[in-house]
C-alpha cells in the first residue's frame, strides 16, 4: 500500500491547526499566577463547549438520516429528537 504525500500534508496541517491555539496558553502561564488561572479557566470552558457542540451535532446525525429514508409517521417520529435539540439550544 502506497501512502499519498498529499494526505500526509493534509494530516500535518490538520494537526498543526489543532495544536496551534493551545501554544498561546503555555506562553502565558509563567507570567502571573492569576492570569494563568484565568487562562486555564477560559481554556477548559472552551474544551467543554467544543465537547457539547460535538455531541449535539453527532446526536442529530441519526435522526437526519432517518428523515431522509423514512416516510409518513415514521418521519415525524424521527423529527422529534431534532425538535428537542432545537428547543434545548435556546
């Protein structure tokens, strides 16, 4: 099996873009303990927000697929979880 160099470049860019925002947090930690605590708090709030958004999007994938495939009352039943997700995001 031959590895495509373009896919290696794409993976490297993806990895670098994922790691780059976190490099700013390491530079700021040594300056001031209070600033470091605020930075860590902001970072963990960001991580939790990303987790919640990812789980919400993933839980919407199955009902969307079911809506595309099912008809009639089954389609209406598949829309119920999306209504709950939409109402919960307000």
